[in-house]
């Protein structure tokens, strides 16, 4: 393999939604309606069209370009962008009139997609308008977008290993195991990466989607946050965010913290909140919140580019998932079928409110966690870890009544609300669950060097705590105490100090 060939790289599979987003944003910037993304096939060293707008199906299917041939092949081979207008000019990169395969196209702008020190593909922007010109500021914007994309690809291109935890920048979120979110997570990640790079803000923020059933904002992805504080951050944001004010925003807005919250926000120290709604056809698909200490510079060019990103992102989200799918995403954990944290928290609120209206009503809460689950993932891989979570969720449900409320409230953490139940009875239920999961490894034919066990904390309303937050916090404190004592045990709140 020659020196030049070594620079050409095959790209790891990237979801088509991400490539659609990239292409739509660049076409919007260039004010063009035709374009394509060609990626390099590492085996054949040919470029093929992966995503396109305005091209006929037969062209997309048949297009295969060898490196060094045609405009795209010569751009990919050289790593240099070209702007071609007409056929009579002195063309760059030894491009010949015969390379211009479509006589209808008057203007073409082809730019390489680079990864590390090589080229993995090209973006091709075409226009039939003779008045089309590539203005310097537009070319600069395209280069900024592609630079952000290359940085993103560098993250994605890291070696895949089921034994490595997700990276902090892209995967730190309490929903990281949800299979229904995996399909779109890379889209959200690229939007976040691109937006924070353009605004030059720190990489800290959250994506919130509006739960159309409950009216709550649900935390879908978080970036740069302390994962141990996800529950508290979610509660602080979801409870205090002025819903009507947020819903009325249809363009990027920058707020000082006190402008959004009437009460002090204790877990997010940043002074500036940037709100970017994802709007498509007058419908808000979600909000990106960025947290920073310095207000960004929002010149007209940056605002226009961000609008293109937001619109393209909202379109991709809308096309990629139906409303029902997002309702499912916002209410249930598709991995286990249980409630996710957002709806589980809402149901806990409702049951506590109901219990508070009744005399002598009791409610108990169990929080369970798998002992040494990180070790299981390291030894057996995350895919088998997912299957284990599904089976454990099934065993938990078998031990409950049909009106008990079970949810997956963290990576390997389960919350169980038991209405009309005292702590002694809840303690019995928790032990029944421990017995039910002990035989799972044998059923799954998994050889473990240590038994599969759970630890748990049990607490009762109103004797041990009077609010949802206090109930969950105290139950988790008891759970931690059980872990410290070696795991494989259930502790109730009154034994916390032992």
C-alpha cells in the first residue's frame, strides 16, 4: 500500500440520521437543494453515496468513484476542497471537463471529510443556478461545521469495547442503557457537540423532551454532569422550570439564572442558561439547555447557522421517531419495560399525595441495586449486562402486586413503590426479590466467580420521611449502608446508624 493510500481511511458506521443532519445544515448554509455525502469503502477504496438530497435513486445506487477519479475521487485523494463553476475555467486538481458527469449542474462545491490525518469521504454541494457563488464567509462556516464533525468522528472512531464505560462527553446519562434511545443518541450527541463548538461554551448541558402525557419535562441526555446527582438535577430542573416561558421560546435565548428560576438553584452553579428549542413545522421537538458562566457572542451569522442546525435536528428527530415512540421513551424503559425515572417519580408524587389525604395511610419504598454490576459488565460485556437487567426486572415484577409501581431509576438501580404497605411487609417483599434473582445465572447459563446478589434500602411514609425527595434520599442512604456492609442484604431506615 502506497503512502497516499495509508492516509485514506474507512469510517466506522455512522447512523444515517447524523449524516442527514450534517448534509441538511451544509445545504442550508450554501442555499443549495442538491447534495450528497460520499464515504470511503475501506475494502474497495471506492466512494459511495451514503446520503443525498435532490438526486435520483438510480444515481445514488450506481455511484461508485475510485480514489483519484472524478471530482469526488480527486478531492478525497488530495484532501483539498474545490469550487467548480462551469466547464470553461482552469479547473483545479487536474479536474477535466469529462469529470463533470451531470451537464445540468452549473456549480459544484466538493469538500473532504477528514478524520485524524486522512480523508474518509466528501460532501458534494451542487447547484443548477448560474448565479450561485461560494462566498468566503459561507466556505468558512462549512469548514467550521466539518471541523466539528471531524472531532465528533474522532470520538466515535475510538475502538469499540464492551468492557469500557461510555465516555463522559457523549454517554453520561441515566438512560444510557435504553435501547429506544440508542437509535437517536448519536444524533443528539452530534447536535450537542456541534452547538457547543459553535458557541464556544463548556460542554455541559441537558436535552429535555416534553412528556406529552404528563406535561413534565423529561431528562433524556445529560453532558458534563455528575452522574451521582442526576436525580437531584432532574428534580430541580423539572420542578422549577417555568413551563409556559420555555414552551413559548422559538429561537435561541440566553438567560441569567435568576431570570428562569424564582427559587435558588443549588446544583447548577453556572450563571448563564442557553435555551435552544428544536423546532420543525412550528412544533417543538425538544430543548437543549447549555450551562455556562459567560454569555456567548451571537452574531447574525452564528444565529443563522444555529437556526439551520435546530431546524435540521428537529426534522431528523421527527422523521426518526413517531410521537408515540417519544411518548414511550419518555415514560417507559424499553430495555426492561418498567417505568423510567421520570414517570416513576411522577407516580411516587401521586401516591404520596393520595396517601396524605387518607388517615393512617402508609406507603413504603424499596430501592434495589445490583451488587458488583460493573464487574459483571467487565467480565461478560454490556450486551449480556442488558439481558441480565431485563431478567431481573421480570423477577421483580413477579414479586409485586398489579398496583405496585416499579421503575428502573438508574443504570442498575430499581425503585419500587408499595401503596398501603408498612415497612415490615416491604422488607418481606424485598427479601422475596433477592431469593427470586439468585437463580438467574444458572437459568441464563452464565458462570460467575461470585453469586448474583442485590442490596436494598426500605423506608416508610410518613414515619421516616414526608416528601418524595426525602424518601428517595434516605432509601439510597440505607442502600449505601447495605453495600458498605458487604452487599447481599436489605436494610431498613431505622438501622441506618448501626
